[in-house]
């Protein structure tokens, strides 16, 4: 297996970084503390970019990791054996408030990065106008392909032709739906939007067939 120069530099950089990491937050029974400890070390140097460049920190769950890290930060200098390993250290420049501030800045930077990545994916993916029309009624700028399986839609018809599309997700229901005017505002049509919903795997809710009423029988 060949290793490129870029990969080699990354391996060397991560190796050096791991050697320089202090054991500030650690518990062998809580593996998530490995991420907490890396974040704490970046906080000491107030290095947001280094934290975002660390693949063990910058994961799809970073916001959840930061939330779960908060109670651990409070116990760094408390000698709490129920939480921390015996060999943890308290840095001379440890300031819990500064760490909390760093965590908030890191989370904000992470959200900004994810937003930029989503914008790029949106522009590079087909059906831009249709996905923006759908996103608009869900109070979003757009929807990405991986969001469609969480969307349910129903096509309302007049005279056999699509008149309105009712759209909902688990957390959001659009009372007005998508009509011809809304589609036109976004440079598309209802028919094209229906095609895109089907293309990316949104769930179609079909109209229930009318139930025949049978009156009760009396003796």
C-alpha cells in the first residue's frame, strides 16, 4: 500500500499532537472522554482551526460531544475519583470558563463549516430549483438528497391535474403546501417538484379510498 506525502505529513502531525496531549479529562470506563480530552487540549491554546482539522474531534456528532463534555469540565480540578482517572493532570493555565467559551466558539465554527459544506453540496446537486421550493415551505433554504426519505407528501388534484402538494416531516408541517404560484416563484412547476420528490425517495401518502357506509342492522 502506497502512502502519499500528504497522508504521511498527516500521520506525523497526528503522532506529534498525540504525544503533546495532556491527560486532562480521562476515564477508562467512558471512552467518549478521549474526544473531550482532545477538545480540552485545543482549548488551552484557543486553537479552533486545529480542533476542526482533527478528524477525531470534527465528526457529525461534535455538537452532541460538546454537550456531553460540559459536566466533565467542571470536575477537572476537583480530584473527583468517581469521574476522573488517577493520572489526570490539571494544567497551570486551566480556566473552566475559558474552556466553556472555547467549546461554544468551536460549536459555532463547526455549524458554519457544516453550513458551507451543505451550500456547496446543494449547488453541485441537480434539481436546485425544486429542492429550494420544497425547502422553502419547510422553513429551510433547501433540502438535500439525504433529507428526502424523512419527507411525506400528498398530491391534491383538481380535474385530474395536480393542484397542490401537501408537505410534512416528523418535525414540520406546511399548512399552505406547494401550489402553482409557489412553484413558479422558484422557477419550476408542480409536476417537476413531484418528480423530484419521487426521485429522491420522499414518501407518497395516497388518498384513502372512500369507505362504503353500511347502516346498522336492527331486529
